[in-house]
């Protein structure tokens, strides 16, 4: 005979069983919801990744200049692209939209100390090969290689001139240069090395900067604003030893504002590329 207690226990057991089933169903629903959320999050992440990939693909990549024509023998006489060179490439790349919007149809692009021609060629790539490109160098062997570089990279309009700094072009280029690039000899050295580099007109002229690494730059610093067009932009490589504030202040008196575009620590050199423009 079944007692009341047994009936109560059975009913209680049945209720607990029902509760357990409900808890199991709730747990399964919660787990399914979590899985759905994870799936949705994964889908969202993948969609965002696809959007980023699409944006990256839409970006027009600026090709690096083809320098395959330059031999090891050439680099014995011509400054080889180094950390400072690549920092200027980075600066031009990061400023590309700024430059294209400022110069839809550029006029004159000038590089003082053209060396191998890599920077002037890259400027051409950044500006879609529009404009006329002029490279100046005291080193005749560098000028020859630079000319080969621009030809190799199919720059349509250019002149490479052998001269000391601005030489014969200053008067006729005043007020017409849209983009000016100068990676000067910035390394502090005895002044005698600057003089020697000028006399030899060889690769040594590419790095001997004299007192504070400024002797070469200071010869033309105040001529820079006179060269630039109304919207002209000047890119200059400096290190801390060059006393950048003095340079920024000097160009500022001519109405040029300074912007730090790129920087990099290379061994003991804190390299910086500054952009100057009205």
C-alpha cells in the first residue's frame, strides 16, 4: 500500500524532474544563443576585415623606383640610398594625397643634390609623372647615374644639371618650384672636409656638413623661399645636431610653416623630414 509520504515524494521527484528538464532546455537555448552570438561576431569581424582589405586594394600603390641599372661600381662614386633616403620616400608617400590635391598639374619639381636619382624619380611616381623634374648635383658621376634612373623609370620630362647647389638655375626658377627636395650633407664634420668635397666634386660632398652639419644648407637656406611657387612645398632632412629650431625660425620669417612628416632613429642619428609651406 502506497503511503501519503511516498505519494508526496513521487510528486516532488516528478516536479524536480520537470525543473531539471526546464533547466536543461534553458541551458541549451542559452548555449545556442551564445554560439549564434559568436557566429555573428565572427561574421562581423570577417566583414570588417573584408572592408579593410577592399579599402587597401582600392589604394593606389606608389611603385618604388627601379634601380636595377646601378652597379656596385657606380655606388663607389654615388651616394647609395640609405635610411635618410628611405625616410624621404616615406614622407612623400604619406603626403601623397596632400600633394596631389595641392598640385593637380604641377610645374617644376626640383631636387638639390640628386645623387642616384631615387628621390626625384619617386616624386614623379607620387605625382603621376606630371610636371618637369630637375636634379642638381656637383658630382658629375652622380648626375650621369641620376639621368639613367629617370630614363629607366620613364620619367617623361627632366633635366639633370652638374652644378654646385643652385648654380645657374636660381634666377630662372624663382617663384616656379612646386616641390623642392633637399637631403643635404647634414653630418657635422670639420669645415675642411666640406671644402675638400667641393673641390673634388665627388661622393664626399654628399655627407660632409661642416659646423653643426649646416655649412652646405646655410649657403642656400634663405634662397629656398624665393624658389617656391605660391603653393610650393619644401622637404628637408635634418638631425638634432643641425639645430632644427634655428632653421624653422629662419624659414618662418619668410612665411613658411614647418610640419614634421616622418622620423626614424638610425644608429646614432635621429633623422627627421620636415615639410615647409605657406
